[in-house]
């Protein structure tokens, strides 16, 4: 597990389970890079409920290395079949699909 702040994601919004969620920019890379947790808060509230949104790797086994993240870029991509984090590195691009949420 490796936690880091990704400036590109801070303030990005997604809709999940009928609510709008705004990313804080903090991500946590889990399970050998197969899962990324993104911290978020409800966008419509002043104080906002907090949650962790879970994105799961769509093209295993290649993933980012939680032990050595190195240089990478992350962007949110909305498609008809869901919402994805696209992680770009020098030699690879991985897609992680939003598939779960837990209130924190």
C-alpha cells in the first residue's frame, strides 16, 4: 500500500450511487497495484461526507508498482460503460474502473 497526492485529480468530480463526489487528490495503491483507492467527499455539502472510491485494474497483470510508483500521470475518463482512472507511465498505460465505494 502506497499513499500519495495526485494534483491532477484534486477537484475532479464523479457520480456514483446517485451522488456527486469530488476527489481530494489523495490516492492509495493497493494489492500489488491492482486496486487504487481515491479519497473523495460529497460535492453538494459544505462539510461533505467522506468516502473512498475503489478503482480496479482492467488489464492485469501489468500495473503500477506500489513499492516504487515512479513518474506517472493520472486522468479521469468517463465512458458509457463506467468511469475510469487512466494511469500513464513511460512504457505503459493502465485503466482502472470505478467499481465500489466505502464511506469513511
